[in-house]
């Protein structure tokens, strides 16, 4: 019993007992550290989609079990097992950090429990590790890098990459390099620093001395605020334009002048002028005290939309797992980013928008790649 009370206290629920017929959703996300805001916004987006359905899934009440994964791969195995074995969640939703998500996916695969990834881009998740029960509503790292490379190739002949040294940085840079070099550009150097370090100064000095036409970067969360500011303060902005997928996402207010005018490529833009996006933004603002949603909120929202499709197809009966997964596989979601479907490997097929940072908005100014599909050659779906 002590354990049940812990769960209730932890999730902030006020009830005194867990009803056996609740749908239990395990949210394993970063609620502290560099990625804390990403975890919060994913959670907000997820809960909003459920709230829009009257707070129920296929007529069943919903219970959230949240767990702070601290973006720490070393704790991922124990944390994922806790949610599945101790808390008996019906679905595992997470996470942001690629390294943590890779371990979660191994645990979810062997337990056979549905897993929905609302951010982590690790290529393997919908590649070698793909499985009928694993879905992603965000992007693959390859996709995120490829979109930026496609844009940069239209404008520049040489570039330097600066990225965190872990799966997300390595794989996004590889996707960037592939598109940039295919378009005639040359990557002169790939500079790295360990996650989640933010000592950019020596690397900026190196970029200045290499003198590429442009720079590509992947760092994320709180670190991208510091990078944009350091880059600006070093006087590099006007000489060597800086690009990335995430560098301005959700942080424009904190970045101030340093991010204005930056061009990025991502599968969402808060400035997307569609009725669907506008109503989503309105609904999100209303639910969360005026806060503007970002790509992370959208990915969380779509994770819930996808789960809703699955559970509604089996009228809430989670024991009909095969039928539920089939419905999720064939889902066509009305996402704020635009119509969203999934590839054979369960990765989003999506347009990659060109955005320009203006004021506190990433304004959509074009499309870098239409309906970009991750080729996922390693995926052998059982
Ligand atoms: C990742 O680790 O896959 C990751 C983290 C933060 C991002 C994007 C990708 O903004």
C-alpha cells in the first residue's frame, strides 16, 4: 500500500485509491535539468488532447504516473521497469533524450507494452529496434538534420557543425551532412562537446578561424539559449550564419536579440497559418495560462492522439493489443503540424518547414523538404 500512496502523491492525484479500470499512462520524461521545459511541454500537450476528449479514453478514466528520467541513460532501465512492473502502466510515453529512449525501447520491446516516443530522435528507435509496439510522434534524428542540410545547401558551399557528442548530435549531424553534401556543400569540420556541457567559447573560436560560409548546430533545451547568446556576443552572427533544427524552438523570448532572424528547419512552426494550428494554439493557451505551445507540446499532443486512436479502436480494451497496434499503425492524425501519418517503421512522414525567428514566433517561410520519410533500412518489423 505504501507504494500506491507514493504513486498518487507523485502524480499529484487526490484520490485515495487507484481504480482497477483506469487507463494508466506512464509518462517517463525529464522534469529536471537541461530538458525540463521539454518534458513539461510534452506533458501539457499530452494532457490537453485527453482533456479535449472529456478527460477519458474510450469511456475509461485516465490516471497518469509521472517519472523524472533526469535525461540519465544510466537510470533508464530501472525507471522503465518501475513503470511497467511496479506501476503496471498500460502505455509507456517517453522520452526526450535519445540515450534514455533507446534503453526504454529495449524494455518496452521485451515487455511487449505499447511505447510512444514524443521526442527522442535516435534513428535506431524506428530502425534496428523497430517493433510493432513502438511508435514515434516526433522525428528521427536523421530527418531533423536532413531538413536543415537541404536548406543550407541552397545558400552555402561550406559549413562547420557543432553538436553534443551523443546519439542525437551525431545522427542529426550525419543527416545534415548527407543533405548538404548531396546539394553540393562541404562540411569542413564536426566539432563536439559532451552532453549537457555549454562551454562553447573554444569551439566558437575554432569556427571563427576555419571561416566556413555557415554553421550548423545541434544542442537543445536550456543550452540553446546560451549558444545563441554566445554566438551573437562573439560577433559571428553576421559573418557566419547559424542554422539548426531546434536552436530557436520554444526559447525565443529567453534568447532575445541573439536569435532574431535565425533560419531553422523543423516539422512544426508555431507561425503555421492553418485553422488547425490556430485552434490548437488557442486551446493550449487557454489551458496553460497563456503559454504558447512549441514543437514539444505538439509531439506530446500527437502522442495522446495516437493512443486515443488505438484505444478507441478496441473500445478501451487494452487486452486486444494486436488490434490496437494495427489501428495505431494506420492512424491518420489531424496534427497541428499538418496531416500526420506513419511510415512502415512507425516514424512520422512529414513536411520539413523553413522558419524564420521574428519576435517570439518561428514564422513559416517555406518548405525545405515535402513529406520526408526516414528510409529506416535496418527496420525488420516482426
Ligand atoms: C534527443 O536526444 O533525441 C533530442 C533531445 C532534444 C531535442 C531533440 C532531440 O530537442
